[in-house]
C-alpha cells in the first residue's frame, strides 16, 4: 500500500533506572502523518521489567521530554515520576 511506519527508541539513564521512549509514526506515501504514538517506560536496572509512565499522541512529545531531560537532568525525571503517581 505504500504506507511507511517507523519505530524510534531513545534511552536515558538515571541513577537506578532507565527511561525508554518508543515513538511510532505512520505516514502516507506523500509524507502526511497518519498516526503518532509516544510511549514512555521506566526500566528497572535489576531486571527486564518495564512500567508504562505516559503515552502521548501529540507529535513531538518525545522530543519535548528529551529537551527537558537534557536541560533539567534529574529534576525532569522527578517531574515525570510525580505526574504518574
């Protein structure tokens, strides 16, 4: 059908866990965005378990979170964890 689906993963290390962001976007042959989903997970360092923290269908949500983490460091992780509880 000519549809193009892309998966992008980004990881950020904290002291005792890792944040994993998975972005999926689906585009038409002309490049028009059909679907976008960003899922943010907390990965435990001790095992392979992952906890879903947040999902967003707003394009660019993962880039915004990445900028927050680069700018604010651990405070961004703290805000992410507080929003979920």
